[in-house]
């Protein structure tokens, strides 16, 4: 029950950040894809970072706190990067035609 609630909550935060801060959105589809890749790389490196940090902590409460303090922002960034990518794809698809071959004016 905790895992779906966490994903829903962090997903809501990601959508809120997408709506609240439009100037932070990537300007192109390529940049949105780079954000997705960067978020996955950062999320993949999290266990390595935790393996170095957790032995330095003294108590179980601090270990759990360090893990959650690193996990929540990274997971939110993963979800936000996907929201940015999907939003960018929809913007490109719904924009309509952007030109093409010129139409002759003869009738």
C-alpha cells in the first residue's frame, strides 16, 4: 500500500511542478529526452551512493532518513522528466502543420 501511495504522491508533485514552473520546462524534444536519460542515470547511481553514505551513519533512523531524502527528489525528477517528455511530444503533435511545400496561387 505504501509503494502505490508514494508513486501517486510523487507523481502529483511532478505534475504540479510541471504546471507551476513553465519556464523550467525543456525547450525542445531533444532536451526533454536528455532529462529522461539524466534522471535514469541518477536513479541508477542511487544504490552506489547509498552504499557509501549509509555505513557512515550511526543509527537506523538516520539511515532511513538519508535514504528517503535522496530517494524522493530523484524519483520525483524521474517522473517529472517523463511528464516533460510527454508534454513536449503532445505539444509537437497538436501544434499542427508547420509548413511544407508552397502551394501555387494560380487557380
